[in-house]
C-alpha cells in the first residue's frame, strides 16, 4: 500500500513509523517541559522529619531552589511555601502528601521562574490539622478551640526552616486544600506576623477569627457545586477580610465540586500572584519578627 504526499509516493509503513516517533518525541518534550510522573516528583523532594516541643514527629518533604537556575551567595534568600494537604493524604508514609501540588512546584518551568523552598508536612492518620476531632458539621469548624499540637508542630517546623535555611522571612506563604484549607486560615489568624500570602482552596473558618489579620494577602478558591464544604464558607471568610480592608480575592469555580484544586492550580497567575506578595509590600519589615527555635 502506498501513501501519496504531494507528488512523492511513500510506503504506508514508513509513514506510520515516522509519525509514531514524531508523536512520541512531542509527548516526551511536553512531559519534560511541563510536568513529571509521580515517581520523578517523589525523587525531587528530600525526606525529613521534625520533633515538635509536644513530642510529635512530623514527617515532611522539601524541595530547594534549583541550583542550576540561581546564583548562590551568602546573602541569597528565597521564599518558603508551606503546603497543607487534605484529609486523604494523611498517613506516615511521607509520600502521599505530594499527590496534589507536588508537581506544581517541582516542574522545571516553575523552578526556573520561581526559585523557592517548598515544604509538604504530612498529618498523621489520627490527627486533623486544625481540629481536635473529625467535624460532623459546619458548627464543629466554627467552635473555639486551642491550637492543635500538630499545627503547633508545623509552625515550629516553619520557624526552624526560617532559622536554618536561606529563607526570605518577608516571603513566607501557606497554601492548603480542603482540610488543609482550614489549616491555612488557622495558621494565618493565629500567626499573622509570619505569612505574607495565604491560599485557601475549598476551606472554611469561623470568620470572626480573621479580624486579627492585618497584612497577609488572601486568595480563596471554591467550587460552586461543593457539597462537602459549601461555598458560603469561603464567601463569609472573604466578606470579613474585605470588611477589615485585607487584600483578598475570592475566585469561584463554576460547576465544580469539592475537588477543585486542579482547577485552582491551573489558574494562569496561581504562582505569580503568590510570589508577588511580601510583608515589605505592606510597609512592614519582619526580619526579626519570627520567634525562631534555638
């Protein structure tokens, strides 16, 4: 069988083979440029564990700025992103927490454009980031309670990183989804001096707690069809933030349910918005504001 291309006759099998290798090359180029498979993502993040003052062991994964894209010096400092996973990634394997968001920060394009330290702590199976027990309803989320031991440990871990790594303390950010979205709010209102920006994806909070925030920029994502945490939770948080003149945005994702994080990550300015934020933009320099661990 022959395939005629223009005036030249080519054997069909040669055309098919050439086409196969062309498609394969394009697919491999796309993967290299924009993402990794799960195995390679796991390889890019170093393993770590931290012992908190309450005796908890917090497993975490961390990726450092890509040394091939930056010029190191003693004065170099880089942003720190803290990523708080959802309830499905709890455990003790120190792997599952990279399932959502791990490739977002580890692909070559992101690392070249936004050199940073990114840390993914993992919540143990028997804990919830910011709640003492599993919430049965929205009312449980709204209840007053002390900071949980696991959240205390995460904050200690952040402080430890700020003390031991080349971190720009004016550019510490926190991102979280679902249970991690609750944790974003919790960390931001309890420690308003630490975070320059906070991204809460399908989260919730007692809106009254947000009045303590003064100079943390917020971006809130929520699916309009969320039947786990209603979008009204994010709307209430946004309204309080705006009432107190906080830099805040609410991005509603139409016809999307609870698992809206991939849509959020796909926002063209998801990373650029985060990395544009600094405590210095609020006229506040906090080089010594964090109570660092000895």
